[in-house]
């Protein structure tokens, strides 16, 4: 397969849209929440892969905000979303909260991907820098989060939101608190 640098933005966009459609079709569970035991009994990466593959319910917020998880690997997670007019703020551009939510999802899940069985996290801090505005004409964008540091009590990650041409729209950093998950 060709790398993104060898493909046109239109080719990358078509690949992204096809990959997202295949993920939607493969889902066997509806959107919903997962019981704590489904989370605590797996490593963070195993849990994410079960959600991303459709084995476990996917988060309802993705349906509300038109985004979905694409890939989870150790220390790296990718989400894809397409901004819509329904995401506009009163001044006629996609609300910054839409981009912030995609970035919060990818950086938080990147942290979760490195956690051992029985551990969870919560966000302590999220910092987002908006570089340019989004509109429905932007087409699909991807938020890629990568872990910078994972300790026993805190973890940090960074994320970037880009379009199919590789143009940056926003970037973020997070600090997360690592904690034991309750059992039963």
C-alpha cells in the first residue's frame, strides 16, 4: 500500500471514508456503556480493541458528534470524524468543542492503551491549540493520540487533528491520573 505522502489528498480521503464505513458495518453491538468488569478484566489495549472491533458497545458520543474509533495499538490511538453543519456555533463555524472532543478522545484512549489490567484513568488536564477552523467542506479529519509518558500515577499524551492532505487543524496535550478500577 502506498504511504499518504505518495497519495493525493482525494485518494487518502477516499481510503479514510472506506475504512470508516467498513468499521461501521462490522459493528455487532449498538452504542452504549460497558460494565466496569468488562473494562477491569482486560488491559487497556485489549479493552479498546474490543470496543473498536465492535465486540463491546462503542461510546454513544461518537454517534452524536459523528466520529468513530479507527485504530488502537500500544501507545497510539486514532479517531476519525467528519464535521457537519449540526456542529456549527452561532458564528457559523464548527464549534471548537467538537475538535477538542476528538482530541480528548484520542489522547485519553492513547493513555488507556498502555494501562495494565485493573487500571483506569481520568483526565486531569486537557490543553488544546486551534490552528484553523473546520467546516463540513473540510471532510473527514483524523485525531491521532500518542503517549509521551506513562508512570504509575500519571500519564501524558499528545494529539494532532489533521485532514486527508495532512493539514493541521488543532493539537492537544493531556495529563491523566492513573487509578485502580473497582471490581464487581
